[in-house]
C-alpha cells in the first residue's frame, strides 16, 4: 500500500519523508489555503524533494478551463497528478489530460458509480472520501470495498486512493480491503506507530539495560 501525505505543509512532508513514509503527496485548495502559500510555488517546492505523484487540484469547473489549468500545473514537474473533481466536465478533462500522458487524480468521489466512470475516463487515481461519508452517517469503507470489487471485476488499472482518512482505524480498514493508496494527514500516519505495549516494553528494556550497565558504543 502506498502512503501519500495529505497536506501542503512542506515541513510536515519533509519530516514524514525522512521516516520513509511518503510515496506521494495530495493537496487541494483547502490545504493550500491552510499553508498560506501560492499554489504553484508550494507545489514546486514539494516536487523538489518528492519523487512520487504530487496531486495539485484545478479550480476551474468547465472542462476546457480545467484542461488549461491542468496543463499549467503539469508543467511544474513531471510527477504532478492533476486533480479534477468528479463532475462530467472533470471526467472530460481527465480523458484529455490522461490522453496527453499526464497523471490524473479524480477527486470528490462519493459513490461506486462515480468511481466506475472515472476508471472509464482513464483516471490514474480515484479518490473516494471516506471520512466525509462517515460524517453523514454513511460507511466510507463500504465504498472502498465496492470500488475494489468493481475495479477487480473488470481489471481497471485506476488506483484506489482512499482519501479523507481521519484515523488509524481508517488506515487499517483501507489496507485490509486493498486500497492501492491511502492519503492521510501526517499526524494520522505517525500515529500508526503508537502502541502502549511498545512504550511499556521499551521502558522495561531500558531499565534493565541501565541496571545491567550495558553499553554498545
Ligand atoms: O484527501 C482529501 C482530504 O484532504 C479531505 O479530507 O478530512 O477534509 O475530509 P477531509
């Protein structure tokens, strides 16, 4: 399973990258706004040290304008994945941009049928938003399962990018289902390392090492 960092916070991406836990990055207009930076400038900086796909989202809503914005974003670096919303215009832009050899991430997916359309439009990634479905008392993980089944039924190569991941339990469930990629805030990815028995066991080992006067260096 690939891990993408769902943030435009360059320091947070660098920190996670040093742990070997960043296979790519996803941003959106809200995350860029939070960073307080210019979209092109911050995306360029992320691409300067991340080799995997870096999603940058268009803000136009009409296909022709989305395609122009997508081309401009793709000029930033070869590893840009142009992010387009799951609308008919977005699907049209997806088809054109993937036809030009660009990676496209179709975002704001909330149903299996939407994911099927994105695959047919040649999307590189489909981004089902798990947390936002949970927010309205639906089951985000059920959507990941449905998309996995549909894509496997027909051999679609579009990668399932589980998005709007809010917790370590979301991460585990997405991995069990077989999502190709998970994008999550760095805090969630780091929290996956935590376990009270690890802390307790380490404390006991360190106590014994001290009492025994062990030295390695
Ligand atoms: O990857 C999409 C993500 O940024 C949305 O997350 O928590 O705003 O639903 P959230």
